[in-house]
């Protein structure tokens, strides 16, 4: 059975905008990461960007001012309508309902592809990567976010339970959440790296994100202080195996293909 993109969008009880109203630290942490990675993309390649699984357009304020043309892809008709209203300040955005398995774009048509908060709903990431590769121009860029299987809490629990196999197991971790009946997939960074490299992507930069996502820290520490620490942590270059945050952002460049 073909995996669905963002399955919980079909649940009318779920309010995605309200979800983010209670997660301002995570929201701002992801915007910091996205801005940092976009700065690494040459200005000559800031023509067309596609935001896959754009939701209500949460991240448009970060990328829209940098690109001449932006296409927001979203499988939920409800969220797509919200995105059109939310993004009214920008006249160079277009919106289309679609799924990541079959993007409504011609081959070699985008300079940059962006996919945030989508991968953890997909069981088959390779299909997604093949499709993103198809629509990107030679030397195009792909910014991918995924839920990190090897985050700090998981590593600590593995050590506590003497589960040494955890550190060698690169397969995804399938979770059931209290909010959703659908699985939620945490991915091993090495699996993501292998998939990207096998499809002609080169890793330019990877960032550990939402590094201080802890309920007690968010209660005890002011938001500004948490974001200051987050910005510092993201700016520290460490080996990918030391990315302990619950979320990882990857900037990858597609190798120039022979025609």
C-alpha cells in the first residue's frame, strides 16, 4: 500500500495552526535553521522554489523574499486554503494540491526543493527522493528535515537499558503517537545520508535543530534565552553523529547530470 503524505491532515479534529501556537520555540528554531541553510545557496540559484507539504504556509516569510517564484504543495484542501489566506502579502506564490509521490512539476524545473515536517509521515523516503531529484535542475538544492532517531533521549535510554544494538541499527523507528493512529517515523542520519548519496546528492550542511526541546526547559527558561542557545548550537559545526537534537535539517546539492 502506498504511504500517505501527512496522514493526520485527513483528521478534521486536528488544528495544525493551533498546534504551532503552543510550540513557538520549535517554530522559531526551525526558522533559524532554514534561514541559515538558505544563505548557503548562491543567489544565482534562487529562481524557483517548491515547498512540499507546505501546510498553512508557516515558513513562507523565510524563503519567499529570496525567490522569484514559489510553489506551495499541500495534500490537504483545508490547509491549502489557509495557506492562500496566510500568504496574501506575497504575490509571487502559487498553490497546488498534490502529494509528494507525484509532484505537479516538469523535469528539471526548480532550483530549490524544500520539505519540512513531512518525512516522518513517509515510510518510503526513496520514492520521495527520486521524485525531488526529477524536478530539480542540475546543481539544484534540496533542504530536507527529518525526525532524528538518534536524538539525545533515545541514546540515553539505550545506554540505560544496555541496548547496544541501537547504535548500530540504521533502520527507521516507527512510533505510535497519542494524537495519531498513524505511525510516526524517526530516521537514522546515516540512512538519510546513504539515500541522498545514492541518488546523486551531495551533503552540503546538516544541522541539529530544536536542541533544547524539553518541557521543563521551556517552562523554566525564557523563550529568548532558549532561542539564543539554539542559534549558538546550530552554528557549531559537529560531526553528524553528534547531532543530538530531535530534528535534523540537511542541505544537499544535486550533482550536475549529463544530458
